[in-house]
C-alpha cells in the first residue's frame, strides 16, 4: 500500500486525480464507503506514474490540474502506450461547451463540483463501472467468437465441408468460406452468393431431384439429407452430401433454414471400387458367388411372375487340379479364362455365367419354357467344352461335369437350388464325368448327413463337447497383443475336432446357435476375467456373434447378464458382427449397436469386403473396428485387385474413424504390405494359430513377464 493509496476494494479500484487535497480525501472516503479501493494523484504527471504502476478500473479526473488540464492528460494517454481507463471528468464551473467536448473526447460522464457533487458521485461511479464491465465482457465474448469462427472455418476447410444459412423472412442467404472453397469460388464473390447461383453448380442430371428436395424443404419444412453431383467452378465433378434443417419459430413457421455441404467424392469412389471388386471375379470378370445369388433371386422372381422355369447349371471342370499341378497356376488361370469365354458364348444374353471360385462355374438359364431347353443347353455346353483348348503349342482337353436343378421343381429359393445343383454335379462326377445330371430327391444323401449332424449338435452342449481356442490380435506398430478372438471348436465323438464352418450354419438354421452362442460368450468372458484375476496383462476378448443371435430380442439382456455374472468390465469385450448381420435390418441393428456401445462394449465388423461393403451405411453404426476379410489378405502382395480392395478398405475405415484389422495374415510380405498402408492391427497364422486355453495361458504369462 502506498502513502496515497489503500489498495483494492471489493467493487474495484478508482484513481482520483485531483489537486485539491481536501476534496480528494472527501471523494475517497465517500467511494470507500461504497466498497471501492482508491488511489490518489494530484498532478497529470502523478496520474501517469500511477497508471504505469497499475491499471485501475476507473479514473475520476479533475479538469484543471497544476501541470496540465484533464483533456491534455487524456490526449497524452491516448497517444501513448499507457492504457486509459474509463473516466469521469469533474470541473469547478458549469460550462456546456466544455462539457460537450469532454464527452466527445470519450469521458463516461461529466460532473460539476457543486454542493450535491459528493452525493451524486458514488452513483455515477457505480453506473460507469457497470457499463465498463459490461463492455469488457462483450469485447471478450466477441473476441472468443471471432476466434472460434476462424477455427470453424479452418476445420470446415480441412473436412472439405461448409455450412449455409437462409433466413426465409428477409431472404438473406450466407455461406461459410468452406462452401466457396469446395466449389472453387473466391471468398470475395462468396459475399454476394445467392441460392439460385448455388443451385447452378448442381450437375444437370441431378438438378431435378435436388430442386424437388429443396422445394419440399422450403414449402413443407421437410429436413433433407441427399447426395448429388456438383460441377465446380473449374469443371471438376464432385459428389457431395447436402443436409438441411429448420429452426422453427414459436408459431410453427421456419425462423431459419440452415445446413451443410460435405465432399464425399473420395468415399464414393472407394465404395464403388470395393463394390465392383466384391461382385465380380477378378480373374475372369464374371459375376462372383454374391452376384450370382442375386441374379438367381431375380430370375426366380421373374419366372414366378411369368410361370416359367429357371435352370441352374453347376459346372465343375474334370481333373482341373492336375492341370494346375502339372502346368502351373498361370496355365490354370488361362484355362479358366478360356472356359469362361466359351460359356459366355454359348448362353443367351439374358442368362448369367458366374464363377464361384476354383474351377466351379454356375450358369443361370432364365425364363425357360421347357425342361428340354435346359437339357439341350447342358449338352451344348459339354460339347463346346470338349473342343480342345489351344494353349501356346499345346492342345488341352478339358471336360466338365454338370449338375442341374430347376425352379420350381427342385427348390424355390436360390440357396436350395444352388445346393441341389451342387449335389447333382457330384453325382455326375461319380458317374463317369463329362456328363450332366438332373437333381433328384434320392441324391439327397447330403440332407441325411445334415440331419445326423443336427442331431449330434443338439446333444453337444449338454455333453460339453465344445471348447474355445483363442487367437491373438496384434498392434502392427508396437507388436503387442491387444485382444484375443475366441473361436469355437467342437470335439465330435466320432468325427473328431470340427471347425466352425462345418456346423455354425446348421446351428444357425436350427436355432441351436442361441444356446451355443450364449455358452461361447459366457465362457470367453469368464476366461478373460480369470486371466485378469491371475494378474496377466488385461486384454480384450473378441466374440463372434451370428446373425440369428444378433437379431434375438434377448441379446442385450444376455450380454449384460454375462458381464454381470463373470465380473468382466465391458471394455474388455468386443463383439464381431458381419456386414450382412447388421445390414438386414439396418434401423433395428443401429439401435441395438448403440445400446451395446452404450454399455461400453467394443464392436467390430467382421469379414469386411465380402458383403455389401457399404461404407455409407457403416457410418451410421457405432463401430470401432473393421476386419478386412482374409480372402483379400491372402493375395494382397501379389494380386492387384486384392491389394486395391485392401488399400481402399483401410483408407475408408480410417476416414470413418475405425481401426482396421487384417485377418489371415500368414506371411511377412503381407505384413509389410499392410504396415505400409497404415493398417492398425493384424491377426493370423504369422503371429500365431488359435491357441487352446492352456497354451494361451502360457503365452499370457510370457507376455506379462516381458512387460514387467
Ligand atoms: P472369423 O471370425 O473370420 O475368424 C477367423 C478365422 O480365420 C478362424 O477360423 C481362424 O482360425 C482363421 N484364421 C486365422 N488366421 C488365419 C490365417 O492366417 N490364415 C487362414 N487361412 N485362416 C486364419 P475358424 O476358427 O475356422 O472360424 C471360422 C469362422 O467361424 C469365423 O470366422 C467365424 O465367423 C465363425 N466362428 C468361429 N467361432 C464362432 C463362434 O463362437 N460363434 C459364431 N457365431 N461364429 C464363430
Ligand atoms: Mg471373427
Ligand atoms: Mg473374419
């Protein structure tokens, strides 16, 4: 505290600049009574010294000072580096002209030292202080707003998005710089942008759809979320996602229309690459199994309407394996391509030739009127195949065996028809090859086998024939284990250890998957908790959930109960679901997934790339991980299509903030490829085969020791 000052009051500090010592003291005591802390100065120089030391909230300034007048002091302060606090000027005489110029110069108020002066001063000081406080708050709010606006603009630019606002009352329309950036319009020209001008950027082919959407938005207040193409200022074509929302008025009308525009060109491109690759066989360019089933479904529907037949021909080349083994894979591939060409030449335009994999082909004959037509076609295909293939200098004799199933006699859905055609094909092979067989019920040994499998599967749970093995998932960068996938094994009393692919589908069809799946979940969670309790590094356990399990109403309750019973924290459980599982009823699935996510459980999309591969949908699901199917990983380092798929999946997964896991990594070259493409995690034989519980315990023990 200085001789002339008494420090801070609770209401703030006031610098009193007054050369009349008596009056200065009176002012001070009156302000101190009201809770202000005061500092005194008797000259202009003294005032400047004080202001250099501290910055008071307010200044009371006498107009006439010994060394300068109040206005001169203010002018000096304004031109210098010192900060001028809000001030009230006091003078000894009433002078309107002086008062006006003082106020013009920026004084907050002006008081004459008359008899009531000391009574009025505190309330004036109080008001000025309040005004000044409000101003300061406003200024800092404005600054914060400006800063956050600048940050938003930057963020929008990075995200390749922009926002717009439209006031329907005033017709005012404004866009963020992000939109200008997207369309390639300079910020200056963006100031005068109109809705009409903006709509001219829409691609002519999409214009009508956009216009209708915007009209419904304006007239009926229907929020929108559309995708369309736009043509930028420089002619580049982009695909954008536009969304519009409405801020309602109290009376129900629209107070404000607002929305966003997002560049999704890259995502769309990757999606179509993935889809193209997911539906076609890359060797022959023919439809693959997925598309084949789709076409068959359509053919059935059409035949049903037109009361016609569909023929499904399942073709397998005879002794193709020996071609591959003796002449090598490259020759094998050439043979397959030539066979594909021949098949396509024989059938009609409306028929489908597909390759299921290996040397298996399917021909779908649509809209057939008579079984004889199918007979004839099967014969023609065999005859055509029997013509020797010319491979460089060699002549190669190929033949095939064909199984035929016909809609509606041999099945009325695509699975049944394919399965029965397959059965008939085996019969043809068994006979003497190079022939075709129509399916007949007696061939159904497979069905009998299945029934037996089903019966023993029903008893397996009660007889404790199931066990789990665990396969580590590893962080590609650190090399440390982050999770283990639990995989089921069935120790069949007669057939030995059975892999899930041989019985999960039967379990699905019969509903047995529900109790089996629950057993897997409970066992995996309990085991993981036991490992944690034993003091090993805490890892997540990943459990596969099948479609039927996911759809049952009890799933959420079962998962919660299992976590509760076993005491495993939700963050140590991950559920793996395939795309088709979540896509069949996307809305319901999104709801279930959100609930699971809400519980703190991790979620992964399994076998990605083999199904819909729809990243647009995927963004609606609360997923954490994307597992690239092992079929793409297999040839990743040698097959350009597979590497393109994998690369696109990794990039798109990252753009949706998902971690990407590659399954089935078997070789160093696959690992290197994935590492270069920034894949996050890997799983596969290279790092370890699925381990029994005991072997896994040993591994965890070693892992925990190495981390100490
Ligand atoms: P998935 O979920 O994609 O599991 C990975 C499969 O790839 C496992 O086969 C695993 O043994 C195999 N694998 C791992 N690394 C490699 C590798 O480097 N190369 C190759 N070629 N394969 C590798 P598995 O155990 O035969 O399981 C097959 C499928 O059965 C699983 O595929 C999963 O969809 C299903 N499954 C397994 N256990 C369960 C279960 O408890 N419930 C349900 N619903 N399905 C399960
Ligand atoms: Mg899995
Ligand atoms: Mg998988």
